[in-house]
């Protein structure tokens, strides 16, 4: 044994043996590392499919080719056709078919020219990957690399590589792209005749060209069909019918059902290139087509008013998945339409669509109850003067009705109480990313559209709220922070919830918000809205941006959220461009496409408490509230304020006058509980609420020290800065001042800078013409009560 080892050791020391071993090692290394990595580097098309895997749209690759990403699934028909036509021993050879190669050599020698290459499908994959020249040296190299390929990839993978990268004529690469370009269908839905045509094309891809070589392609296709028949793959009837099918004539346009979603996916992938350039989305094709049709119909009407653009999105509440994504109309032939702009992802002024989020936040924070009265009077806050859409005032309005009517002044009052900095932080936590400037930049105007939002994020925020409410009972009264997440357009993955005792918003506050949104006032066409509401319960909110530039409508049911935007992408405003007139009709038409259900959100009673609520004010009932309702409110309502508007007043025995101990014997004083609003609120409120009773006047001879709040200036507010425009003749116009007094018939004496300017009675309004500068307005009533407020008239220069 030792002698054998000694002889072997001396043998391997010979130079020729060493050289041979080195050569074999180099050859083995070359063989193992000869394949390029990755195998194919050519850019691919961006492709999106619907939730069933059907093509929604695709874009051409950067090199000008229609080349879909690698598809590991090859239809059985194509597999049988391509093997029968190109490589009948494909399943058995190691990448190189010696019999086919020898036959090719004989044929080429016999005809004195190259008539057959003898390449296997594996070798063709190598040629497609390396783009080698076609000569004997590169043929040997292809054999070498093909055998190496067979060691790493199985036969199904090699066939998939071929199918995904073979040329199919013009600028079409791969079976998937070719099938859609030539037949308008996916490869698995092609007939035998169509599949056979696909199989012969890579052999001579120039055959598919408009008006050229149709007969040659037809002949090759039919020869393959006959071969399939002889091999017993298809029967004679199938073969005969397939031969009658026409061959492709010219490329067809690919589906473009969701072009803006395709562009969004393209942008997202380029920003974060994860995975290949084809995805299966959550879009439902039939719904997408119907939404596109609805938007086109409304566009035809809206463009008569030079309103050119409209967008819509449909979300599934449970998952946040996008079911329809129509970022705009599709009118690329008309550049003025700017239909390429994806408005779903474009920051726009949201108008009033944030009001429900503030209402829910106020309930969650215990600052109001669902029907707490809010002031609705002329308001000036640090120079900001909000106005309602109809320029009118209610004096006081329940919070739920202020939301349903989308009143601006109560919303600003709520934000002032809630603090805009706090609301700004809440919006960020709710997934709003478009507010990129500090909170002070937006201020109180944030609630009226002073910032910018996207239809994507805003619709997603409402889906989040609905999801939290749906999950409340499912999670036994707990909350999953992950319920607040951005919408997705891919098929979502299920995740296990991580439950907590509290959430960003509690379920009860969300429930009452949706209740208020379901009772939205529908101006005009009342019967139409009632007819709709009888078939589908929808909580919805509209919004109109300043200058009539954007019209919004967002609707929520337990299963779906629909968002619609209408306007011009260039920001041009148009008369009548309001959410109620332009976006809401499209919103409800889209809801009619969705499964009809009268189901509504379950009341989250576990998140509620039953308390006594003042019927007139909507606040927690105080000691002087006589008309009390027992109602369920969010638990946070336990810390809501007690009714501030009921007080105990002292009346004469006949109840006609107010009295006090200075003018009436205590045993003759009638004590009564009374609902009393501040004078400015009362001024507007009593005109709209006939049941409101003003306080009786004081009886003559009774002091009114207790009545020091009987008078209030409505306009201007203390500290106001006012610009009075010039009239047509160049003279400065007049400012109209308003005041309210609780006592009917009381006179008010008006003074400007200590100069008497006039008196009013019952209707307290005075026109003044002060010069630029600072001024003091003094009001004195008949009882000697006095109010002083300061204001400044701005010059034209300022």
C-alpha cells in the first residue's frame, strides 16, 4: 500500500500531470462560472394585473421593447407546440442534442448554406441572454454554456426563460407581451391555432409585420398543427378547425384600464426597486371599467362649464385595498385636458372634508357631546374672519348639525377650542403626510382647506375610521394601532393584530361622527337623495375649496369608501364647482355599482356611558336644566362641560318682569330656570328657533347689576383690522356695524371716538365712515350699560 501511494505521489509531481490538473481546474471553473449573472439584464415593461391576474395595463420598456418580466408559468399548449416545433428531445437532452446537431450539419453541407442550426431550446436561451454572433465558435460556446445552464435550472425553468425572452416580431419580446399584442388575451387563453402561431414566430420573428409574409407564417403554423396531429397531441377535428383560424395581422393596443395606477406603480418602483416590474393589484377590472365610464359621462357634462378633470377611488374598508383607481379622465389626444395628471395622488385644498375628523377628535377628547351647541355668529380671530358658505348665521347650532350642514364658523370655533397645533399632530398620526409646513403656517384655516391633502390619504383616513369601528366588537373592545394605515393597491397580506386598550380615536366618537355624516343636508333634489338613501346607508361629506377650484365628495359604508374629486388640474376655479354639485352625483353613482346593503355600523356600547344631557343645549345637564334626555355618549363625555346656558332667574309674581331683592319682597319673587344665550348668539338664534324665549325685561325701579351682559357688539370685534374699499366714485365706503341687545325695545347710543353718531332701537345696525387709523367704538344702552371696543381702519397702501 505504501508503495502504491509513493508511486501516485511521484506521478502527480510530473509537470505534464500538474499542467493537466491545472487545465482541468481552469476548465471546471470556466464551466461553472460561464453563465452571466443575472442571466438577462434587459429592461422590462411595467405591468399591472387585476386581482384575478388579468392585464390592466403596461408601459413599454426603456429600450423601446414590449418585454414583460419573467413569468415562470408556461401554458401547456405552448409547451407542447414549442417542443414539437423547436426541440422534440428537449425533455431528455443535457442542453445539447447531438442528433439534431449532426442532422443540421448534414443539411447545411448538402445545401452549401446554413439551413438549420440544430440549436436546442436551452442553447437558444443562452443566445438570447448573451446575444452571441452566429458562427461555429459561438455555437460551440453555446453548447458549453447550455450544458452548464441545465445543471442550475430545471426543464420547466429553462422553458420559462425562453418563453419570457424570445423575440416575437416588431418590438415584442416574450410570450406574455406577444399574446396581448397580437391576440388581446393572456397566453393561457389562446386557442391551438393561436398558440401554434406563437410557437413558430421566434424562429422567424420578422414574419409578423403589417402586410408582409402572411402566407409564410400561415404555412409554418399549419405545418406545426399537422405535426401535433401526427404526434397525437390534438385530434383531426381540432387540427382542421385550428387551420381555419387567421394568423395575427398587426399589433393590438394593450389594455389601459388604470393608466394612472400604472404610472404610480412605476414611480413607486423606481423610488424603491423591490421585486420585478409586474405586480398583481387589488383592482377589480369590472368595477374599474364601470368607474371609468361614470367619470367619462360626468366629464362630458362638466366640460361645458370648462371643468376638465375628475378622479375617483374605491377602497375596501377591511383591508384598505384599492378596488378602483381612476386618477383622471383618459383624453391623451387633447393636451388641454391634462389627463396624464394623477389627481388621486396630487395635493389639493380639501375644503371642508377634514371637519368630520375634527368632530371625532373633539368627541374623543371630551370637549363636546354629539349635540353640544356651538356658536355660529360673526367671528374674528387674530385677523381671521371665517364665513359660512351661505354667508348667514344660526347664532347657535348643535355640533352634529354643524357638521351635517358643513358650517364654517362653528368648525373654526371648534378648532380654536381644540387647538390647531393639536389637530395638526392628529392628522399626521392619521396618515396625512401632505401638511409639510409648521402648524402655525396653517392656523385656524386648516379646518377650511387652508392646507393640502390628497384623495388617496383622505379616503384612506376615512377607511381607517370605519375599520376601527368594525373591529371594536371583533377585538372585544380593544384597538389595533395598525388599523390606521395607508391604502394599498396590491393584494394585502394578513397580519396578526397587536391589541391595545385605547386608540387614536375611540369607536364611540367615530360612530357618532358617521351618524352625523349620514344626516348630511342635501340642498336641492331632496326627493332624489331620499330615494337613494332608501337603498343604501352612506355617511358622506363634501368639500369645496376657496375660489371654487376643487369639489370633493367622500362616502363611507361598513364595507367601502368612495372618494371623488372634480376640478381643473391647473387650479382654475369655475362658478358652480362645488362638492355637492359636481362630485356628489358621481359618488352616488359609484356606490350604486357596489353591493347594496342596509347594514350599518354596530353601536359600540362598550365604549359608551349613559348620562343626562340637556335637551336644549346638548351639554351635560346642569342643576338648572329642566328638559333632560338620557342618552349614550362616548365615555370621554363624562368630562365634557356642564350646560353653561341655563340659569336661575328671578321674576315678578305674574312672570312678566325680572326683579331682585332691591325692588321686590323675597316671598313674592318667582324663581325660574331659563335657557339664556349670549346676546350675539341670541340675536341670530331666536330668528330661527321660535321656541326660544328671550328674558323678560327688568321691572322699572329694579337695578340691573346682574344684567351686565345684556348687550354685545357683533361687528367689528375688539382688535379688528378692517379695510374699507373705495366706491365707484372714488370715495371711501362705509362699514356696517352690528350689535345685539337682550331686551326688546331697548335703545343703544353709538359713539365713535367719543363723538355721538346716532341711536338704534330693536334693529341695532349703524353705518360708519371712520378715516384710516385706530378708533374706539362705544355703545351705551338705555340702562347705562357700556361697551368699548377698539379697531383699526387700514389705508389702501397697507
